[in-house]
C-alpha cells in the first residue's frame, strides 16, 4: 500500500508505488514521478519502465534517479533539483520513501549552497536508515560537505559562458552544469559603443547575472584562481575545489589599464574616457556633447583586442555628432593606432577611409599610447620607425583610450596556454590542444578570429555539440569557421557591416543585394541598433541558435 508523505506544496514521497497507484497520484495533481531506487532491488518490484509507461499514458512524466542507500551523490541532487525547478507537482518514491526524502532535503540545501561556500572533499557517509526526524539536518550537512562534481564546469559566465550553458542544456537537459562567475551583473558590451555615442542608455546594456543563468544550471558566484587539470578540478577563490568531467574556459580577457602610465589615476576625469568600461561610456558622450573646439584623440593598442573596430567606432560617432552640430571644423581629430592599417580586412578599408576623410581625421599608424597626464591633458606615444622608436607627446581636450589587452592572469599563469599566454585550443573544434576534456571559447582563446560577441554566437554551439559528442564517445563533428563580425558605426543611421572568418574570408550573412558589407547601409544600422541586442538577450543566451549552423532546436547530436 502506498503511504504518501507530503513534504511541501510541491513534493510528496512514498514507499514503492504500484501501477494502479498512478491513477491516484494523477488525481492528486502530480505531473512528475521520480523513482529513486534501482530496478530489481527486491523480487517482484515494479520496474521503472513499467511505471513510466503507465504514467505517460496518463500524461505524467517519469524520471529515474536511482541510488542505493548511502550512495547519494551530488549528481543525484542536481538531477532532482533541476526537476524541482520546473515548478511541477512531484511525487518521488523508493523502497520506504526515506531515500526520496533525503534527496529532497539535500536538494533544498544544495539550492542554497549554489550561492554560499561549501566544504570540499568530504566523503558522504551512509544516510540509509537514518530516522526521519534527524534526516533533514543530516542531509543538509551531507550536501554541504559533498565533493562538488559536475558533468560540465564553465569558468566565466559572460557571453560565452552563459551561451554555452544554454546550448548544452538544449542538447542534454540532464547534464549537471556549473558556471563559475564572480560578477553579479552581466553586460552586453557591444552596446557600450552606442552608449558612448548617446544612442543607448548604459542601463540597457546591463542585466543581473542570476536572471540569465539557464534553469537547472548551478551558479557559483566566485572566481577561478587555479587549474588542476590532472585532477580534473578548478580551485576557487574560497579555496574550494570543483571537479568536472568537462571544463569550458570562457573567462574573456583582461583590460590592462595599468600598462599605460598615469591612465588609471585619470580615467573618468580630465577628458580621459573609454567605451571599454560600463561606467565610463556615458562619460564619452558627456565629453562629446561638451566639446565644440579643441583636440580629440582616439587610440588603438596592439592587437589582439576585443572588437578591433571599437576604437574607431568611438571616433566616427563623436565626429558625426560634431559634423551635424557644425563644429567639426573647430576640432582636430587624431586616430593613433599601434597597428599599420585602419582595418585588417581590405574590403572594408575604402569605406572607412572615406569617413576618416569626411571627418578630417588625421591617421597616425605605428603609434602606441604609453603615458597620460590627466591634469595637464597630455598624452605620450611610442612611434615605431625604421630608424628606431621615438617618443612623441600631444595635448588633448578629450582622449578616448582603448587599453592593451591580454588573457586573464590566472590563465596566463596556467599550463593551458600558448607562448603568448592565450588559452591554447584547436581553432576548429575549440577543444584544448593537449587536454581532451578542456574546451575554450570567446576572447580568452588563441583562435585567430576577431574577438567578438558575433564569434561567440557561433562558437558556443560548436563547443556544446562537441562536448555532447565527446560524452557519447563520437568523433567531434562541429567546426568553427572563424566567423566574427564588426558593425562599424560610421555615422548615426549607417553601419559598415564587416563579417569575415579565418584568413580574412568574407562571410556575409546577407546576400549583397540585401546588404553590401563594403558600404555603409541603413539596414546594417538597424541590425546593430535594434536586432542584435534582441538576438543577444533572447536567442544567444537562451540556446536559440538560428543562423549559427549548429542549431540545437533542429537536430540533437
Ligand atoms: P566576457 O563577456 O567578457 O565574459 C568573461 C567573463 O569571465 C566575465 O563575466 C568575467 O567576470 C568572467 N571572469 C573573468 N575572470 C574570471 C575568473 N577568474 N573566474 C571566473 N570568471 C571570471 N562584439 C561584437 O560582436 N560586436 C560589437 O559591435 C562589439 N563591440 C564591442 C564594443 C566594446 C566597447 C567592447 C568592450 C566589446 C565589444 N565587442 C563586440 C566584443 C564582445 O563584447 C566580446 O568579444 C564578448 O563579450 C566576449 O565574450 P566572453 O564571454 O569571451 O567574454
């Protein structure tokens, strides 16, 4: 006879149920049945499959999370929790109902520990047969002290981390996934150029991280401080280890403000700004509106940087404002670029040069910003020349700085990098070159593509698909072609949409008659200003993969 115990408004448990009991559970409003015991524990026990078949006939879903007494693992808790998070009415059963009760209590504790420190490396002891009254506190302790292991650990919950988690969940909903991300806020960084141009508010580029973590994925709000790849573990800032079967590294890159003498002290004042920071992008717009005569400087550091077009986008949108305000002739615009060309892909260069001419901007190549003095509004550059480097200085009224960039220090200090300090992955499969269960995507890797959100949109499904293949012991079939895109906002209302892959191969999304990427178009502006933010928040971070070539909604691996 089924003895039901109600644990809360959502979950009930019982001893072993019979096929005939399912009708009664249906009458009680149960939508999901969970079996927590292995088949054939005792002779004559109804198999999970027979329960499932009858449940499904009555429109009830059934899941099997079996474990024997004393062997409840974090993976069981995670699986149970992901079902609890659906909000559906659940009935769980085992031999007596005790295991299901322990699991429920542990899941509650686990939901709590997603956001608070837990102790690692303690062996879970037996919980079988524990009297009910002491179960709850014991289960909580066990969950808090269990070895934290996940099928997939994602280091970094920015664009690439969340997109990959969402993509994995679409493909394998029961994978146990953790994202390690310290920041409570998440940013749509491509919007910062528009904030600096007075088109977006900065608030529109920010959301709470917690709201974006896909359902069923555990968020550990901490930093990764070390990699112990031989133990399949990462070390967190709280000195805890998190173990994984697969590790995805998506930690972005580091902005090296400190590499320019005097910069950190003066950022956000004295006319010194940067669209590379959420808090500073509005200051760019403030400066642009205020300036009606003087010297405006825009800098670009050595490659690689994220969104290589962003330094000149800041220039175009500022100059366009001054042009339309009819004060451009009073403002000297200078673009100091550490590189030797205005843009790496020749196709787009003529259109960009035309705009530089329109805005009367002086181009200075092979010039790297090395020092700034805010109070005297002076900037120093190292000019690389055949007859030796020179140092030049220039005054400014406003300077937009793009900082030098490198992989995060913890990556550089690991054994996972190439000789330049970037995460060393195969440029097509995105699998680490030496360690098969480590993957990387986004700005942190050494793949020779443009470091952009657009690249991440294509990379996330590739990583997700290849991890699923690896789990299924199949060959890795998903390949990243190096796609990246840079919508160059040459004026308000027009964009030159650069889209290209490895070795500079042009990879336009639209046929030429709809959008010619080599020319400034209104359609590309609409894309940048309206469509891309929507695609980011509603598609990319939610595992909707249209136009990525790896659509999880269409075909599961
Ligand atoms: P991020 O989104 O930066 O995420 C990295 C995450 O890792 C962060 O959340 C960080 O907190 C976390 N992290 C760091 N260290 C640790 C640690 N130790 N432990 C755990 N977590 C850690 N792209 C475009 O496609 N089009 C554009 O027009 C465009 N314009 C841009 C304009 C600007 C001004 C900027 C700054 C960027 C622009 N980009 C653009 C680039 C795009 O934003 C990035 O390429 C993209 O965000 C990369 O994603 P990511 O996940 O690799 O890095």
